[in-house]
C-alpha cells in the first residue's frame, strides 16, 4: 500500500525525511496536510466559475492502517466503494427532496429507514431520475492509482515509468485487480525500502 500512497507528489513532499523516523501518524499528517493545501491551490483549475468559500475551509482526514493481507485490503476498498454508493444515493435523494420544497428535516424523515430499491423508486417516480444512469464517478467514487507506462523503440522496451491515474472503476470485481497488478503486487517495498 505504501508504494501506491507515496509515489508521486507526496513522495517529493517527504523527500529527505527518513520514513523509519516517522510514525504512521506523522506520515498521515503530512499527506493530509499536503492534500488539503493542494486542494485549495488547485481549486480554480477545476472549478473556474465557483469561488472557494473561506468561511468554511476544506478539511480532510486520513488514517493509516496495517492490514495483514492483500485480501483484507481488497475487502476494505470494496467496502469503501459500497459506502460511496450508499452515501451518494442517499444524498441524491435528500437534495432532490429538498429542491422539491421540503425542509431538510422533512427530507431526513422521508428517507429514514429506506433501502436502495426504495430510493431508486423515489428518484424515478418523483424526479424522473434513473440512478443507474448517473455518471459513474458518483456511483463508484474515484480511485487514484499508478499504472506502469512502457515506452518502446522499434518493439524494444526503451524505458518504463509509473503514472498516476484517477478513474472510476468497479474495484469490487476481480477484473480491476487483474488489470492493475501493480497496486497489490507482492513485491511492494516495505517502509524501510522506501527510506532508501
């Protein structure tokens, strides 16, 4: 996991710092701090028409967990993707109900205890929205990972490098992991390897 998390700008941020000297809390703190500042700096690049409101600055959290196996790591990511879907479906319903004239309290009351199928029916019948046709980014969330890019010269591998991608795949199914073996490769470096 650390290979995926600490490749790219975060690595540059921590260059010269021994990973062995840092505890997990310090690593997470540095990464979250870097992400928060980058989010603010890059805001206009992604949202040129919308001002960032500084009355409530963006806040991000992070956590570092050592899972004992790649299977458990995959289960964790699958759970996070399902959680993204559940939260987005609820929020889509909630805000459509509010836009229709109900108060936030009324919207919460209406949605309390509803299951996915009921929310899909509500979106379809009341608002003409087929949840399954919403952009995949909202249903799957975003996954940030490295892909190895190979440059060839007359059919011979000239060089290879890793490039960071942001995609919205279904990471619950095996197809994603088969197509991206570098994410959970068994030869991932240890924290000591990263410090070298």
